[in-house]
């Protein structure tokens, strides 16, 4: 088959369109911006993480700034969470992390409250102040226990 | 009874025989792909016949599938008051599953069958034997560009299918059903992960491209040199190609979690 400039042009357009679709899916749909290596990676330890899952969002003031990379159990049997955050963030070292729930029974995510320290967290640092997840079942159990037992009946 | 067992045994032997020949054929293709001269001109021509000419059917089907997903998803989700997660439903099902699989099925029917028929006719009219007489390796000149083009084309077509599907879902959900456009897009973006979903989807399409490209060319290359043989080879490309795409889809999903 001989060279045909029209066909070659169409093939070129097709390849460009396909690569463009791949790029669009990666950039706009797939959140390519939160790269694992390029971000700020910090750790946090919790006594109880409830139903927190990997890839759960990390927010400051409700704005997503990163995600939960991995969840592991450390040697003291506490949950050790790896957070990968936006590299441009400057967080004071006394920033605290708490696990909260979207709605009453919704997904768990991590909310960061900024502290007032002059020094910033560096990659690989640990967030020292953490607040564990509140388990609705445990709360209900406590509530039922409290209303039943402590007041002795008068005779 | 004994003949039944014999038939089963014969079928198993033929299956293993075909698998072995397919592996040798694949090795020949790999070796031909690394041998000079690179058949760039033939490769570009195959990109045109396999890719560009499949573009219309892939885009139209993507749009239609996306619109159906949008409609079905909306009608189901609205019962639970969860219509705002329509974007996630449409996006995840298209990217993880429907995009690669349906594109592979469409391309098998549209381009795989044509590839088999073309090579099979070359076998039947002894054109490949003619090439061998001129000491030109037919695998190098005829087969390899087609296989490579199929592998290259599949992820591109799959990405376009997904993109049109997302557009179709957006059209139904936002334009027809009155969802908020920003809600659709943000639920899509928060549900889809780059590594787990998008890269997995492209890898899936790549595997399907290898599968369909190999089966289509192998079936044509080994077709019986009669008109009935060529037609049987074409049929079996579509049947075996489609079935193996679906079976491989299950195992890729189970093993890689895509």
C-alpha cells in the first residue's frame, strides 16, 4: 500500500484523540494530582479507627487536602495511619488529627485541626495529638448501662 | 459411552495442541516484531483499518451504554435518595468493567473478524506461500503489524469508549433528569482512583488487545485453504475471542482487583 497523507493524518488524529482520552481520564477523573511520592507523608496513631479505610479523604476545614495511604497495626496494638497530603501544605507540629464521620452513619474520614506552633511538620513526622473514632454502638452501650444501673431503688 | 469419552479426550488434546501452537505463534510474532525492517507503513495502515474505522461504532456504543447506565442508575438510586452518587456509579462501572470489555467485544466483531478473513483468504489463495517463495516471512510482513496494531488500538479505543460513556451518563443525569452537574462530576472524581481504576482499566484493555490480536491472526493463519475454512476461521475468531475476553476479564478482576 502506498503512502497516503490523508490516511496518515487521520491515523495521527485518532492516536492523539485516544491519548487525549487517556490523559483526561488520568488527570480529571482519576485525581492524578495526589501522587504517592510527590506529597507530604506523615503518620498518626489512633486507639480506635472505626471503619476508616485506605483512600479515605483527609480534610482541613472541610477541604480535601490528601488521603489515607495505608493502615497498619503497630507493636503496641494501636492503629498506625499513613497520610499523604498535598506537598504545598505547611502544618504546625502541634496539628491534631481526628477521625470523624460524614453524617450519622456515613464514611469515616480524617479531619486536621491546625495548631499554633512555629515549627512545621516535615515528611515522615508523626502527628502527636489524635482523637479516635467515636463508635456509635459503644456510645449506645454506655448510655443503656448508665440509665439502668447506678441509681439504687428506694425501699 | 466409550466414544463419548474418546470425543472428550480428542477435544482436550486438540485444545492443548492449539494452545501450544498459539504460544509458538506468539513467540514468532515477538521475534518478528524485534526483527528489522520494522514494518511501520503496514503498522500505520493497520492502525487505520483496525482503529480509525472502529471509531464510530465504539463511540456510538459508548454513548449509548453511558446513557443507559445513567438512566438505570438514576432510576435505582433515586429510590434510596442517593441520586447524587450517579457519577460514581456510571464512572466506576464504565472504567472498571464495561469500557474495556465492551470495547474488546466490539473490536473482536468489527476488526478481529476482518483480520481473520483477510489472512485466511491470503492463505486460501496461496499468497502467503508466494511470500515464502520470495523468502519473505509472512509473519513478519502480514501478521505482526496486525497483532501489534490491535494491541496498540485497544487501550485507545477503550479510553474513548469510557469518555463517551461518561458524557452519555452526564447527558441523561444532568440534562434530562435535572441532577446538578457539579455533583455528578465531583462524585465521579472522588470515587475513581488513578492507580486502582484508571491504570487497571488500561491494563485490562491492553490484555484484551493482546488476546484478540493473537486469536484473530492465529485463526486466519491456520485457516483451512477453502472458502468454508475461511468462514469457519472467521466465526471461531468471534466466538473464541469474545468468550476468552469474558473469561480473562473474570480472572484479571479476581487476581489484580481491577
